[in-house]
C-alpha cells in the first residue's frame, strides 16, 4: 500500500513517500465493523497467519492465534497485519532507496516511534474505509501499539488487547537493548549504517544482539528444563568436557543457531530502530510519569494478559496498565497465565491463554455482529 | 611466587612453570592457625584490601570486608589473596610468554578449572607452611573455590565461607557467558586469541561482554532506583528525546562507561578462560548430579550467605548447598540478606551482612586462638 502524503513523525522529521506491506485474512463485512488490527513485535511482520502457496514452511508468526476456527477466527473477523515503517519485510525502511539520493536510507532513515506506527496504521484503516476497529491487538511491542491506539484514536478502537506488554521499558529492559545496539554499532561491518553500499552485513553484531534477546525471551526455568547443563555430544559420546571455547553445552548451540539464523534474515538498521521505539515508548512521560492521567481519554474495553514467568515484561507491568484503567473505571479483563515459557509464552499455544482470547473474541463478535 | 613443579590440570594438559601473584595482610601466628584464604571472582585479583603507597586510588576489591578492625580482621588473621592462574593481574596467563615459543600463550593457554585453581592455591599454602586454613572464603566464583577447597582438601579447611554463589551454573547463566564470549570471539581484533602480536585488543567484544555482565550483577529494582528512565542531559536541558542512537538514558551512559573502562584493563583471553571455569564448575557432575554425594567427604564448618535480589545466583542456589550439607549433618550457618543490590551486594557494605561475617570470624578466632 503506497502513501504519497508525508507522514509527520514524533521526532519532528517526516517521511514524504512510503509504502507499507500488508496482509489480510477473512472478509470485511458490509458494515465494516468486523476489522481487527494485529500489531507485530520486534522481529515479526505483516505475515501473521497461514502460509503462501509457494512457501509452505513460512508460517505466519501468530498462526496458532489467527485463522479459521482459531481464537481470532478469520471466518468471522477481517484481520489486517501491517509491516511497520522501518521494518525490513517489504515496508519502507532503512534498506529502501531514499528518493532524495537514490541510495538506501541506511542511518538516514528517521527514528520512528510506536505512536508514528499507529499513525501510519490509521492511514491503512482509512484506505480500507474502516472507521473503527472491532479490536486492535498485539503482544509485547505489539501490545504497546494497541495501547497507543486506544490513547491516540479512542473513537476508533472498540477493544484493545494487550498481551505480555508494559506501559514503558524499565532501566533493565533499556540496558539489554543498549547492549544489543552496542554490538551492532561497534561491528566494523556496520559502516555507520551504510553497510549496503559495502555489500556486507554487520552479522557479528546482529548475532550477539539476537542471542541476548533470546535469553530475555525465555524464563530461567524454561531454559533449565529445555537445556539444563546438557552437553552437545554425538550419540554415545562421552559425557565429558572438551575444555575449549567451541560449543560445549546444548544451550550454546541453541543460541548460536538462533543468532546465525537471525543475522541471515534481519536488517541491522531495523534492529536499532525498533529497539529504540521500544525504549522511547512511555505514554505517561507527557504527564509527569502519571499513567492514569495518560489514559484519561481512552474509551475502549480492554483485555490485558500477562505470563507468570515472563521476566522481560513481568505481570507487575501489565498490572500497572490495569490499575491505571481501573482508575477510570474502564471495562478491563485481566488474565495472568501461569505458563513456564517466559516472554515467549505469548507466541505459544497454551489452552488457558487461547481459551481466554477465544471467549473474549466471541463477546466482540456478538457486539459487532461478526 | 614461582612454581617450577608442573601443575596437572583437569583438562589433561599441564603447565610446566608458572608464577602466582600474591598479597598478604596481617601476621601468620606461630601455630600457623590463623590463615584465611580469600578467593576472587571473575574480574578481581590478589589485591583484596588496602592500597599501595604509590597508588592511593586503587583500593582492594574487598576492602570493606578485609582489614584492621573489619569483619575479617587482619589484626587477628593472616589473609592471603592469590591472583588465579590464567588471570591478567600478574599471575601466569594468556599474556605471559610461553617458554616453548617465546611468544605470549594467547589461545594456547590451557583451559583451567576451579579445581585447578584450588590445587594451585594449595601449593601456595604449602609454601607458607600452612597445613590448614582457619577459613577459605569467597563470593560468587570465589565461593565456588571455597566450596571446592572443602571437597578437595577437607582436612585443610576449618571453615568454608561461601557468599552469593552456586553449586553450578544454570542454563541461563551459561547462556549469558556464551553471549559474552561470542562478542569477544567474533571481534575481528581478537585474531584467534593472538591479538598481542597485532598490538591490538578486542575492545569491542570485551566492552559488550562487560555490559552484559553488569546487567546480571545488578537487580532490576536496583537499576530502576539508580537510573530509572532518566535521560542523560546537561543541567537545565529539556527533558526530551534526541531521537538517535547515541547515549539517551542514564543507564546507557553507565553501561558504556563500565564497558569502556573494563576494555582498558582486562584481558580478553582471561575473560574467556574465567567464564569457562564458571561454566564447568559442577562438583556433582561426577556423582550423576547428586550434590549430596559430592559433599560426602567434606568436614569443614560452613557459612553460606545469599542476597534476596541476586538473580544471577539466587538464594535458591545457595540453599541447594545448604541442603546437601545438612544431609550430612554438617554445621552450617545460612544467612539470606534482604538487600536491594542484586549479585553485587556481596561486594557492598551492608551492616546485616558484615555483622554476620564479623560474628562468624569472632567464633573462628576463639577456636584457633587468633
């Protein structure tokens, strides 16, 4: 979807012409009342559910949640996935050609915020003629977008579904992002963000960034039960140390594999942009840190879900949102799921979690006649 | 202290001739009954307490704990600090010249373990004519050495003081070490460990490694109260975002500063070696994971201390040690200190913590006539 009208960004700069890659599922009803926007987190995209005919392996990132008969049932709802501005899966981003120079934006791509993404998504809704979403939904950074939607466009959001998210990053969250960015920024192959011109990628930095991320996505207990101290050994080999710095433990093998895979498909400038958008998100900032004040203008109904072992965005962070909403007597359903999988739980198929979302969407379907 | 007798290492290799840098405090009594060995953690050294006449800024790393009138009172005890083999503060390590080649060991320095260090420390005790330590004490990795002493040389350890430690790393602990090592190993200036010959250091890797480490040393709450989301701004400047990837938050400034400082003074090969020694430590491994069985031969008395907000080596890890010791009806004093400072608490001056250690040493002093 092409946009010729400039988008003014929170930083004060603007982007004059851009495109967003979009995927939709289901059918928009005549009243246009059954639309749901699904917002993605750091490394995902518009490709929320299903697979393409020519690429059966590439399942959408929330395929267990979204689809025919799934908790967000595409037989009833019209679901839109948007690849955010600055991401690297087809939408305009640092890899795109800057019309002013004819070369990739690289480091000159403007810093974007959660609010900028929401404004860009609102134009997508406009293009579909959707005045009001039945729901805006997202997990982690996607949940921040859903929350921001309900603040910036209260009249356009019926329900706001916020999973495994937070009203703002903690110092520790920012610290992890900063280490990841430092690994990328200090990679000699980064070339100040213009690595495209050198026909290379800052793979080492991206790899380390992703390894750090992965540790924060899993719980300590989950890592213990998945890997423990098991050594990476061929069948029948001695269960003894090799005394070197190669892969020794299973958990090392897993992290290296995840890091290498990520460095293959992700763009380093996008990683910087998106982690910065995470850092900056803080709707209470304009209200002296008072989240209740920041949510005064909201009018959506809310479903907030957290996971007990999520130490990236712990349940206490979700409860801050719930508390601020209850200060305004908003209708809030809150579910704290006792899942062992840490932050990653929001992407996994847990029946208690999925049944809660399913029941909530059934209520929405009745409301909007979906 | 020079050692000409080869030291056989757990890996099967050996080191033929080596030296250890040592610092002592107080006076060894005539019975040689008042000696205490203090073992250091990742980035510390033999320089446990006090300062040198020509370098008043360089305080010993446990100066608040060790000294005249301090909890470990050097007016009563003879305290030994040993820089471990493979470290970079004067003892033989990767920066030292390999007598076989006349060049620095670099990556050819053998992998050492906690048990190897303990064996090397035992030779130091021999050189002083100390048959039995009144106590062996350490925090974090130092606590692992104290525990290993009580297993390997039960007859030579009166008391074993283990602070903020664990009987083995968890998968998550290993994962953090692996990311730190990956940052170093993938730094182009690492040159396979032979960066000395290139007259350069893998500073970028060391910097990222240290930044990761720092996050795990502090508690989430401590980071929140120290830095929160405060922006790094000149006095009177606007409290607004700059929208770039430079230092924006105070916590970023802190991490970059700590990373840069560490890259100046620490050796990358030593970082690899010491994190590997941490990974490998697991006295229960030879007993099918049964820690109780591993501690069957111990005979020391124990003081075990943990800190409530330490998420690197949480109190539950100390309690595993306590439980295994109680299975053998060993005399164990266990203190769980409700301090906000995370893992770093073991280095800080908390009165409840220090009073506990002080009282324990008073008991030892009576026992050994110190």
